C-alpha cells in the first residue's frame, strides 16, 4: 500500500518520513510516494543546478549488468558535457552491514578528465544540495571529490549516521547517484574540465571493499 503525502512549504525545511529526511524547496510542492523499496519525489527538477540538463542512466547498465554492491570488478566511465549533470539509478543491497568505497582515477587516455566533481546520493535525481554539518539532504549525502584520486564512502551501517565523511543509506532502497563537474553545483560558474577548452569531462571510478568496523 502506497502512502502519498503532499507538502507545501514556504521555507527550506527538513521533514522526516519513515527513516528518511528530505530537503524541501521554497514554494515547491513535493509529492512523496513510498512503496516496498522505492521512494519517489515528484518536483525534483526544482533541485537541479540552474542551466544544466539531466542525463539519466542505470548503474547496472553502465557496469555490464552488475547492480551496485554486487561486485568490485569492472569500472564505470561517465562522459559528462559541461552543460549536463548525470544521475545513476541504483538499489542498495539488502544488507544492514554493507559498505563500499568509490575510487575515482584518471580515465582512459582518449577521454578528457575533469578536475573536481560533486557527487551526491538522493531520492531525487539531480539533487546535489550540500547540507550543513551533521544534517542530511533529501536523503543522503553530497561531497566534493577529486576526479583523479578521490573517494566516496557508502554504507548501510546506521551507526555511522554522525560521521560526515560516510554516506549512510538504507538497505534495499532505490536511490540516485548524481554527478556534476563543479565544486559548487549551485554556483553561477559553469562546470570546467581539467583543460578548460574541453566541453566533455570524463569520470572514471570503481567500487572497492570498505571494512567499516
């Protein structure tokens, strides 16, 4: 049975729904539908960085049919135009003790690298909002990473909820992994590749085992 909540908010605020928290945007109506393993937020486009276009992907499709968390073999290559951001849909493993590390490295030579990127995980595609310290955006987490040597840690261990460097998610829930080639997704400055003359930047990353105690 689905529960549909419609919320009209006049200020930016945080709202709890089940074990999740959501960032709502000024004067925006967001509908939250929660089913067995999916949380859908209508109105997500209000969270997109202004002037950028959404490109949607499936994590499994980009990783040879392997869903997130099923294997550490293989890599994901994302070529992102400087007027786009990318959203990868994925589902967390049904395991409350799961942890992974995303490792960002230089892409293969024919691709043009970025320098910095913002990575977020949210129930909203395109939600790249950065929360204040010890707060949670509309789910998840947002972090600036180096595109050649950066890491992004993900876990379903709820004991890490207060650790800012770790992204804590619920098991067996659908999320979006969002990427933009910008240090500040909502700044007026556009995305810039490592070579500012390039118009397409590559992100290249793999999953690594992360043993969080």
